[in-house]
C-alpha cells in the first residue's frame, strides 16, 4: 500500500506537466483571438467615425448654403417691398405732371397777355400760382423732385436736348432754355427735362 501511495503523486505531477502545455497553448490562442477582435473592432469604429464626420461636414455645408439662400431671399424681399413703397406712384405721377404743365402754360400765357393788368386776369394768375404751389408741395411730400436745369451744363442722364443753338456768350453744352421741366421720383428719373443747348 505504501508503494501505491507514493506512485499516485508522481502520476498527478506527470498529468499536470502533460496538461500544462495544452493550457498554455489555449491561453495564447485566446489572447491572439481577443487582440484580433479588438483590432477589427477598432478599424470598424474608425471607419464608422470617418463616415459620421463626412456626413456631419456634408450636413454643415448644406445648412450654411440653406441659411445663405434664406438670407438672400429675405434681403431680396425687403428690397422689393421697399421699392414697391418708394415707386408705387411711378405710373400715376406723370398724369399729374400733365395737369401741372397745363396750369403752368396757362399761367404763363396769362402773364404774357396784353390784358395782364386786368384785375380779373390778375386774380386768375394769382389763383393759378397758388394751385401750382400746392401741386409742388404735394409732389415733394411723395418724393418727387423737379429738374429745372436753366444755365446748367447739359447732362444726358437727366436732360433731353431738343435742339442746339450757337451762343458765343455761353460755353458749349450749356442749357439756354428749359422747354419742359423734368421730374424724378426718389432719385429715379420719371421724365427728363426738355432743353435747348448751346454749341
């Protein structure tokens, strides 16, 4: 019996020795597999991160573009509304100017009349002048400016030359006479002044 007892521990040691290389190999295999899986997971995460960053960049650019377009649309709408307010009367003002021109011509003819000293005619002229002044005030209130360039240098952007006359007393391109006054609405020309220019 004592011999058997002594042999058993030896066998156990041998078994342990024979099993330990297998366990070590299994341990190495487990570590290698874990490292490979971690490496694959890291690569997948990096790829996913790059994709997400690209999508963020794309969305950011789309946002900036949409915001710029919205700002431009708002500014354009504001400008259109402002112009609509400023130039709403652009088609109506010329009709009023025709009436004003007729009043001025009538008043001028009455002044040049042989009966200019007549009391009734004088009252007519006075009343016409008052109406013309009221017209001028009303036009100023809505942003209409009169262009009366008598004696100024001819400007083709504001004046329309009807004829050229030689005049040695004046420099060339000087306005000798204003046949019909011009008008602008909020600095936009409605009607050029009709003028006679020196040459």
